[in-house]
RNA sequence: AGGACUAUAGCUCAGUUGGUUAGAGCGCUACCUUGACAUGGUAGAGGUCCCCAGUUCGAAUCUGGGUAGUCCUACCA
């Protein structure tokens, strides 16, 4: 084995082998465990959030697979309607072509080409992460099977009256020319203005002043509203005002939607261009005057002077014209929330169109109940509130999109605009007895991407067929996802699955945090702070990283700023840390209810951990390979104290890991393993094994026992660690496994260690703790007194009880070796102790004679520090115990524990004070 | 406007039902290339657990009120 761990080569080697041998496929068994991957965008690439999420899922999957569940991790990708179409359109635009130049059919061909070309990126990256996905069942949301499921769901919902077509105000994206759902609109506060206009009253005297942030919409005004109880305007209700620029008269109406306190208390009502006004308009039977084209330019419903102007040009002209007429009262600065499309980033317009809707209210009812009843649990639980809040006030879901890439809506129109829903044109004709001479044309629109993702848990398993996979793996065990798509995806999956399967899609929703950069900023291309997980695995030079972060920016002027920041943060680029280190970093940060600030220092630490593991294996193999490790049942072995202790410790660790994973606390599982492997197994046990293995006088069965323990405990923790660090554990296990008597082609399919508390012996633990205390006491003196590490010491022991004597007699070998002692012996009663530095282990006094080694003043300082620590501690303890209320009311066990502590500390203090005095008196 | 989350060492974070001397990693200081490992070892320094009040014998932990930050939802023209 190499001296340092080199992940690159063995990772791909093992992944290829696992995949080729089919280990990722379900292995059979009666109890199922399944996870459906949140399908990434087929043309996308992996980001840190994916990396985090996949790592969590893979650990859960590997853990359950090893525990003998029939385990399926369903893989697949999403067609991501708008996102993908935009990419292809942008490519075409670079060649000066629009999708309309190509026509629908040709354009869709292009998209499929692009999918074939780029679709492998993300799946390749998923493999690099070690994800044990069942590639043999890979699905795509526009597969034949999934498309059939989409169609089935649409038609059935339509027939049940849960999908309908209607004319409503929608969020219209004037750049993409499509409706989008409320969730796809991002509203953020921006600086704007509030314009105050005077609308003259019809019949002469005076005017009403209205305020607006969007002056151009006045061209579509249908009324002015005041509050019904507003005395200022009560007498005007029912009269008319002259709508300037338009030569129309519009009524003054009363509606309690109006806030009397805001502005003038008069609101212009534009029913076709504002969601609130739309409702007011409906209540009052006002005309819906649409003044926009699809591009949000002014259409011919407006006065000729404005027709054809873009909305922003129209805004300026309206303001200028009103000003010219003396009707502009004033302009104020005003902060307002501006709605923008999450993809296009252009300002969204409320726009009156015909669209398809899902009656979400109806579907939400059982979906709410499922969570209320605990059929679905959120981890952490607080997300249930978020879910309820949204579901209880859910709005109908606009599912049609005016795009070409997606599932086309299975509806056909005749020339009268009458529509028919069905599988295909022929079926529609037949079912509706439509003559051949009636022309039918299919709805041009496609469905929202999330419509097909909502069916993901069951459509991937073959629904609407009742397949064996559905029976076995549905409902899935857990959904691992970010909170950002609880509404987009999680809620809709719950609704659709309950409706069509009458069962939940998953039993648990594990919601993880967002991965942010070191400053806590969201990672985004435009911020130039994106880290590609693959670059953490393979490493990347500074130049390549700079290139990656600045190429293809939407706003190229940001490039130099990004370069500066990148150079500052990664002056030498990024080192190659390997997949296992990256995964372990994710786990260590996966605590609940908290976003992750990605700190490069963490991954470095876990890279070192990999190296530690590697070298521990080298040590173990060096001592065990080609040696008798006592793997036969009948082997004559004697286990040392250290052997028995570490065997217990690994069981203890197994219990901790099991508990942590069952609570989705992968951070706790990872830290339990880290601490055990590094601080117990490597730091102590490997050291404790040396006195036996290297002692020529040691009995053969004792050596055999230690070898057996070395190898079997390592083999056990390799399996414990495998779900988190699949590669390094597999590589080492290949050699270690057989030496421990295990057979099988891969660690992946070995059984997961089940903790056995019988293996834990309390008195062995105490003995080792005692040993550690004595060794640390001596090392402390050594370190503080600057005694050369190689210098062998002669140490005396004093006081102490029978247990101390027993422990010394049984463990002096360990002490000599680990504390580098020439000699350790008891100071006989009545013998004068030499001048010495002192350490304490309970009652036991450990004396390191000073002769020539120790500086008197330094020891005085050291003792002084120890003493003052004890004194602070003691005064706190005394205060507590002198408090009658504490002694009376606290549980007896707590009180006696404090009393014992007090006693021990007092004794320690006295000892040290004596010692200090003696030294001072020299 | 409503709601959620966060605040612990210089940095990134643990701390499960209130009882620890408040922990880890990184960083820092000193010493050390000892036959697994300098991507290492040994020892050490470093904390007003955001602030204020309350409950309690006892609060980092529970309650209330602040402060700061992050986010979600709904929005006033």
C-alpha cells in the first residue's frame, strides 16, 4: 500500500465494478426500502446542493442495503420544460435563429438532440459521488411510460372535474410568452415611484386623485374605488370620472378592499391587469379591458397614441401626457415589490388568458390529513407547519405553459372552439362521434414540468400498470429534499399520489438545509461563487476555476469582481480531496434546521481522516497479513485488556451510529465514527497493541488475540463506515475482510454490524480510563516541563488504593511503552519522596522525580495553575452544597455526586498544595 | 404584515428529556521526523453560551421580552 491515500484511481475502479456487477439493483428480500431521487434537470450539471442530497440518500440506501432490506434507489431525470427550452433557444439565437423559424416539430427535435448530447453530464457526475443508484431502471419524465402516466392523470382528473379550463388572470412572462405559476414568480423589493393623478369628475366640479406604481395600466382602468365608509367620498359613489387620455367615463364605486389610510383613499381599478382589481371588477361587473399584447406592449384597445409602445415607453408617455394636461398631482419615491419570472427575470404582468387549472383545494384535503395523521412525517417537524400553512390556503394550480418542450395537453378543439379531452385525436373523434369533416387541432400548450414530477414516485414504477415494483417499493421510504421545493414538488406529489394510489408517496420527508458559500451567500453563477463538487473531488487549478466562473456570464461586467474574489478565496486553486472526504464533509454538516456554510477547512480535515484510515490499515496489515489472526472458531487466543476494551468500544459505536441514522442525524453518525476511529482505535488501541505485538516474550496466543482483535475490529468499523465512505472502505476491506474471516466480493453487500451490548465490559472500560489518566498525567508533565520525548523516565507512585495497585501490576507493560518509562514503582510507606513533579489520577499520586530534568520554577508555575483551577472549582462546589435548598430539593443522586466530587477535589487540592510547598522550600 | 429558523472558542459547527470542569475540526503556541501516518504525534492557550427579565435548588438548554441576521408566505394601489 502507498504511504498516502490516493483516491482518484480507486474510486472509478470500484464504481465501475459495482455497477457492472449489478450491486445497485434490488437484492431481494421481503422488507423493502426505497428512495426516489429528486430528478435533476436532464441537461443540468451537479452543484453542491445535489452533492449534499445525493450523499445523504446514498448513505441511507447503502445502510439499509447492508441491513438486508430489498433496496431500490430509483434514478431519473426531469425534462425541466422552461429551463431546457431556454437553453436550446439561446443556442439557436446565437446562430440568429428563433424557434419559430424552425417550427415546432424541428425545434423539439433539436431539444431531444441537446438532451442526448448533454444528458450524460449529470449522470456521470452522480456516479463520481459514489451514488449507488439502480441505473438499470433509469427514467426520464418524457419517457413513453411516464408520458402515458401523465396523460392518464390529466384525462382522469379532467373527467372527475378536477382539471378545468378557464379564463383568468395569470402571471404572464412577456419574454418567454407563457403563463407561469405563482411559485415561479419571485417578488423582491425594488425602488420605484408612486404617481398621483387627478381624474376629473364628470359634471365639472373637481377631481379625484388616484395613486399608482404602474401608470400605463390607467389605459385599462374601469373604475375608481373608494371605501364604502369613507365620508370624504361617500357623496361621489355612483358618479363618474373622466378617464384622461382615453375619453372614457368610469364609475366611482365603493369596495372595502380599499385602504382608507393609504394614499388618497381612492384606487384606480384595472381589472385586466391586477389581481386585486380583477376581484373588485368581478364583484362590480366591470369590463375587463386588456391593453397588452403578449409582449406586454400596448394593444389596440388603448388610444392610438399608445398602441405598439412597450409598457415602459407607455409608462413614460402616459406620465408626460398627464403632466402636460396638468393632471399629474405629484410623484413620490416608493419601494415596492416587483414580481419577476424566476427563469427570465423580467417583470411579470397579470394577464387575462385561457389556461388549464387543477382544482388544488379538493386534492389538498386528503394531503393535509395525511400529514396531520402522521402518515407522512417531516424531519425536522417544523416544516409541517410550513406545509399546512400553504396547503390550507392553496390556490388553483395553473398547469398550462405556452411552450413547446413538455407533455402536450391531450385536448382537441374544433373550429367553434369547443374542446374534447382524450388519449389522441382518433379516440376523441370516436368517443364524441365527430364526423371526419370536422377539423380538430390539438391544444398547443404543454404541461408545467411539475405536473409530471408530481407523479414521480409511482410513474417511475410502471403505473398505471399494477407492476410488481409498485407493490414492492411504493410507498417509498423517505423523500430527501430541500425546503425550496416543498410547494413545487413535495406537496403536489402528496396530492397526486393520494388521489391516484390512495396511499402516500413516502412515509418521511427529510428536509435538509441549503449549501451556501463560506460567507453564507447562496451559490449562483452570477455571484461567481459556485463550487462544483467534482472540483473538490478531483481538484482544480486557479486558472481553470477562474475560467469556469467567468465564462458565459449573463452580465460579463461582473467577471473582474468574481476573479478578484476567487483569487482571494482560492489563491492556489482547490486541492483534490476525493469523494469519500467530500461525502464525509457533507454528513458532518448535515445537522437539522440549519443551512450549510461550506468551509474548505472541513473537507481538508476529512481528507486527513481518510489518510489516517489508510495508514491505520497499513499498520494493521503490516502486522496481520501472512500471520495467524486466529480466525477459526477453535483458535487459541487470549484477549488483552485493550483487546476487550476496543471490542466493546466498537459495539458502543455501532449503537450510536444506528441511533443517529434512525433519526436522520448523519452528522452524529459521522462524528461517532470519526471519534471512535481516530481517538480510540488509532490513538489508543493501535498504540496499546504494540507492547504485545512487539514483545518477543509475549505468549503466542496473546499475540494471536491481538491480531484477531486488530483485524476484526477494523473489519467491523469498515462496514460501519461504508455507507458514508464507500470507496476507501471497499478498497481496504478487500484485504482486511478475508483476514477477518469474511468472504464475499464486496463490502457493499456485507451485513451491517448490529450493536451487541454484551460485548461491552464496564470494568475493562474503567481500567483503560485509568491507564489513559496515568499516561496523560505523565505526558502532561513531560510536555509542560519540556522533557525530551525520547527521554525515558523513572516514575514513582504514591497513595492510591488496592485497585490502583492491581491496575499497575496488570498494566505496567502498557505504561512503560506508552509513557516512555524506564521504570515505574511504588514509593514505599515511610520513605521520603524525592523532589518531583506531580500528576494525579484520582487518589493516586504520580511522581516524576526532578533530578536534572525539571525546572523548579516551571513546576511551581504549573502547580499554581492546577491549584487555582481546583480552587475555582471547589468554591463553586462548596457554594452549591452549602445551599440548603439544593441539598433538600435536588435528587439524592445528584447531591451525592456533587459531594463525591467535592471530596475528590479537596483531596487533590491538598496534595498539590503540599507538593507546591515542598518544592518552594527547596 | 404574519410565520419559521439562527445567534456557543479567531473561523466552521456539535451540545438528544434542565444536573459536563461547555466539546470537536480548522487555526494558534511549544516540543517532536519514535519502526501506520508531518494529510502525523504529544502537550497547551483560547468561551460573559447575543442582551434583559422570569421559572427552578440548579438554565447554553425551559418561558417571556428585546437585539442582530437569514429565509418563507401574503401584500397597499
